[in-house]
C-alpha cells in the first residue's frame, strides 16, 4: 500500500520491486511477451513506457481532480482515462514525428502499442485509488514504469539465452517462455514485505 | 446523468479539437506516391512480400529496397499498377499455386495412435511427429486452412486439404506454416504433380500408405522428356522440363502422380458434395 506520508525512495522501491506491475500485478503482459525478443528492443520499449506513463498519469490526475471529481461524474473514470491516454499518445506521436524524426523512427511501432497497454490505464487508476498527491503520483508512476522496464529487460536477457539453450522439443517456443515468466514471478514474490512494504 | 453526458462530450470535443489542430500544426509532408502505392496494393496485409503489411511494402518500394513485383498475392495486375506509380517497367512474375504434396488422407494412411490434443498440425507434429503412420504425411488438422488469408484452402472429408486454384494467390503462407513442409509453390503451367513427400524406402512407404511413392521408377522410364528423376527414395518432376503429357500419370501403380487441376476444379465438386450432404441431412 502506498500513501502520501512515505518517502520517495520507499515509494519507488515498492513500485519497482515489491509490487512489480508485470510480475506481481500481472498487467501489461501482452507487450511483456510481445517485445522481449532482444535486450535493446525491450529497453527502448521500456523507455517509451516510462515517458508515456508519466505524462498519462499526470494528465489523468489533473482530469480527475479538476474535472471528474468537482462535477461528481467519478463513474466515468475508465472511459475518460482511456480517452486521455489515446489522445495523449496521438499528440505525442505527431509532435515527435514533426520535431524529431530520428526519435520517431527509434520508437517506431512502440508508441501506438503503448496506447493499448493496460499498465498505463492501471497506474492512472491506482494513483486515484491510493489518493496520492500530484508529486507522489509522478514518483510512483516513474517507479512503476521503471519496474516494467526492469522486468522486460531481465526477461529479454533470459530469452536471448533460451534461444541458444537445448530446450526439449515439446517446450520449444512459447511454452518455455511462459514457464520462465512464471518462475520470474515466483522470484519477485520473494520481495513481498521487504522493508515492511 | 446530464452532467455526465455533457462532461464526457465536452472532454471528447476538446480532445478532438486538440488532435485536429495538432494534425494541422505538426503536419509532415509525405511522399504522395506512398498513398497511391498503398491504394494500389491489395490491402490484405498477408505478409507474403516479407514486409510488415502492405504499408511496409509501399515504404520499401519507395526507398528502392523492394522491386515493384514484390506483391505475389496481387499478381500481374498489382505489379503493373505499382510499376506505373513508380514509373518503371513492370516485370511480371510467373504465378505460383500451392500444391499439397500428400495424398494420404484418413483412408489411405492410418493413424498410429489417437491424437486428442489441440486441433493444429504444428501442435500435433511436436508429439512424436504426429499420429500419421507415415512420418512425412499430412496430419490433416487444417493449419493451412486456418492460416490462408484468401480462404483458398478447405479440408475434404478425407482430412486432406484441397486448394482452390482460382482463389490461391501464391502468397506461400500455407507453405511456410506446414510443419511437414508438404505444401510446395509450383508454377501455374505445371499441372502434373507427384503428390508424395515420403523419403522412406519403397517397402516402408507401401506399408504406411496405399498412395505413397514406392520408388518403382516406372514414371522415370515412362517420361519421354526426362523430366522425372528419383532422388532420396522419391520421384521428383523438373517443372521446367515437364510438358504435361500425362504419360507418368498412367504409369503410376499407386496413383501417386496425378493431374491436380484436372477437368472441373476438385474444389467446386467438394463444395457441391457438402451442399448435397447438408440438403439430404435437412430433408432427413
């Protein structure tokens, strides 16, 4: 559980390790399996997620506290957050395409992929549920995105080795990947209650 | 209720306005040929060209990384349109059609064990190479039918895939997905096929399947143009020598060699048969 009284490094630690968004909360699994073939690719995906997630939760935080909450239409949270995230990603894509074609080509398909990433919406909803302040929300979001990056890069590293390893015929391909992800999740369960988090 | 409608509506309008403003402000001039190319391509995104979708191929053609005849699925027509947009001479590729190199269905080749797993050839072939008695034979679990983006492959009652030569565009996706590598892409003019892929010795093939190539070499002797050779216990036709004379078809004792596209398409007769069956079932 996160609250406003915690120090920033405890929040970050909780988001990165103890409540890792992929391995403990099981969000963002599609991109976790989809773009974890190579370490470099997964790293750039992680960077794109950090960027978009931080922007998205800052904007959804503002939408919630200055628009939905005063108007007493809290039940529209999911719909309006999806709207916010989709619009935001589109805007960012256009802006990058115009100002920095090099960055646009580097991010490539990942930017639109993030629009449909459930972790982005998940974090936006979590910061509302935890009733976090603006600064705390940003720290928490960066932590969650860093946790995503950490797990996907670790996973990509393991997958690169799996490609070389003599895997039994029936486990080749997707099965061994799922089993590996499960074992990684078990390993991350070891962080539970670390520092009383 | 009202505030909800107005609120979400306002949010949508604001975001829409922002996006349309941004699309004007951040408009990037694109090559007008790219749009024309995307319009000229089939738009099925089958991936047979090796690029991610039709847009991927359009980009590659613009950069000069792909020849204008890369779209196998579109055939001559698309090649001509793409070449016209790019202002180069159209080099038409010969059309290819998928041929299933196995005749051993449920009746001809028995199963070694009962397979009760996922209904997919790739999954089945991972378990001891599949249930079929012949290790090279068609597993009959319709993976090719599932992956065909043009709906050109249907399974018949004997658990063998049948290719509709009118719908087949030659994209080769079925060939890439067959775990037994039974589907070959063959030039359209070639109509005689040795429909067996077994590299077992003749006696072994005979035991496993009643229509397999038993390496009797009769077709090799019967061929007047020397197009048939025996390689690795299997007769193979050289598509560039074969002139469709059909002497090998008559000589084959196991009926392995056949005219795959003989007379009326087999596919049409299959659909008629299924229609008849469903009608008689309805009548009963």
